[in-house]
């Protein structure tokens, strides 16, 4: 039973680390704010983390339309 619990905990930790790394890589990228996986991960983050991510993207891509989750109600302005 201990081995199973340890295995499940290891798998869960690996998923969290991989997901967090993938999200952070999207937030700090300089290519495009329209990466589908990055947008999905950013939308799944809790409010304050999502807001921080959107602020980082806005600094990098201020001249482009915001991705889904970072747009104001009209869809053309950053939050």
C-alpha cells in the first residue's frame, strides 16, 4: 500500500511540475501569445496567478490582441 501511495504521489508531483513549467514557459515566451496549450493552462490557473500571467503577456505583447482569458469584455482590450 505504501508503494502505491508513493507512486501516485510521485506521478501527481510530476504532473504539477510539468504543467507549471509549461505554463511559465508560455507566460515568459517572446514568440506569440496565441499558443493554445498556454492559453488553456493560463485560464485554468487561479485568479491571482492568471492575472499575473496576463500582466506579463501584456508587457511582452502590448501591441497585439489579448489571448482568451486576458481580454476585457469587448475582446480587444487587455484586462
